[in-house]
C-alpha cells in the first residue's frame, strides 16, 4: 500500500521506506532502533551534524518573536540583514551582495535570470545563452532542469527553457567552439566547480582557469553552482577559494543551514551588480515568498557560527584525508575500480557488474548510509563532525558490502 506522500527521486509505486526518527552527530536512528552512520550528511548538507540543540533553540526563539515576514519592498528583518553581512564577509568575490531563496534549485534559476537581466540592463539584450556542462546537476526547477547535464533527470520534462545548451564536461575545446559560434549571444557559463550529484568529479587541471578566460573574452558571466561544495566542504569556505578562480555569481544552499531550515541564495559579484544597479529607477521583479525568511536566516547564522567555532572548515580536510585513504586502499586491493573526490566529498566507481544500488542496500544493512549515483558509483559526503572511527566504519562497511554483492 503506497502512502499519501509521493517521494522525490523514488519509484511512485514503492511502499516501503526507512523511517528515520532522530539523529545525533553523524548518526541517525530509525523507528526500529537501528542506527546508521550518515555517510551522506543527509543529502550533502548536514555539515554540523544532527541534533544540534543550539540551532533548535535559536529557531525556537526567532519563531516565537517573528517567525516569518516578506522581504518584498518595503520590508526587511534583522536576521536577513545580519546573515547577508556575514555571508559577504566570506564570499568568493569582493563587493558582493546576497539574494536569498529557499533552495538551491531556486538559486540556480535566479542566477540564470539575473545574468540575462544584467546583460539587458547593460544594453546587450541579445546575450541570453546559458551554457552548462554534461554531468552537471543544477536542481529540478525549470531553469536548472534545462541546464541539467544528467540526462535521466531531464527525461519527460521537455520542452525546456530556451537558449540553454550543454557541452561535454571538462572539454575546453568544445566550450570554446560553442562560445566562438555564439560569441555575441552568450550570457553565462554555469558550472559546478566540483561536480557532485553527477558522480563526484573534481575539475581537470586548468579547466576552471580556461572557463574564466573564455568568459572574459566573450563578456559572459561565470556562475558557480556551489550548492554542494560551499561552506567548508572542500577545506575552504567555497570551491572558488579552493581552486583559486573567481566567478561572477555563486549559488548556495544546503550547508548554509546544515538543513535545519530551507535556505539558499546567490552571491552577486561586481559585474552583475553594476548592471542591475545602474538605473536608480529600475525595479527588480523576481523573488520568493520566503526570500530572507527570518527563522531560516537565524538557523544559518547559528550554523555558520558553529562551523567557525569548531573549526569545521579545516576539519573537512582531515575527514577527507581519512576517508580517501580508506577508499584508495580498497582500490589498491582491486575492490573498486576508481576513487574520485576532493575535500570531504568522495566517490568510488565500481567494476562492471557491480550495482551501486545493491551496494547501497548492503551498506544500509550494515548500518551505513551511502548514495548510489547511476549504477556504477557510490558517493560519500559525511557530516564534518564525524569521528575518525565512524569514517573507518564507512570504509569497512563498503568493503563488506562489496563482498556481499560480488
């Protein structure tokens, strides 16, 4: 019997799910008392771990004072203003501003809209083309679905938003060719610096530098989708810092609140700011009901304070080193075909005949959560508060699961 809840990214006819009831640190528990090491920080986002009473208390205080109110003109609120100031202090670009959304999908769609709008305001209405990469995951709203580089996630949803094109991932020549062909119409290039949901692929050597150079040559914006890689996951606040290549806009969500409240946004750099601020009579007609939601912003402020206070940005490198060492030991033994990742987000690629979903299910039986991507990849992105022995348990469970499904 299926439930009234239609689950996302699941078979609509599936009737059995694991019911989680609580969490603490890097562990979650189901309604039968089973515990699981959360090897995925839920869905790439729970950086500070589960059960943080300080975030819960901050949410409760704000909810009992001013739970929510629109930030459409003429209103604002203190948490949104404070969070924006904190965020621009760690932003990858100087002189940035922040536009708030409720999710990464909304953030991607907003960045695409703002790029086209900025070119229009700058007197270049013909610049509308958004270029993305194969394997890129940019959310499931219509803009992000249209820019989606994971084919199964696009199927059944056409027609897509117009003037959006994909090129092969890490293929500079293909990107340069398309940009040369459409040189006067390019609005932006949208990339995940480290591709996450497409299988965990760090950028190839020199790729991001080449994209930046091409964008400069064609007066196009470079948009980083850092919904997964932001807020310390790669050992720096953002992948833009990690790889040393400046974008014009950055989308974020997930770890900004560690999932304690839904919140996303866009860092808007100087080039885009200058265009949309050039006319004092211009009225920005985009936004969301919960943009700058005060309770969500308080959750983010508390979460970011924990990340700083507990040194979790640096901790990401320690977590990633231990995790990657363990995974590479399995590769050296021939148990997996490949290991990919950076910072504290990693994946293994399997040998032909090994099904990633079978590995996922076997690991669940052993009390460890992984995410199956396609049929040949299992990803790992644990909370940054995870203990070393829990990291080792992830690797041991993977090794045992591989033997079970062999």
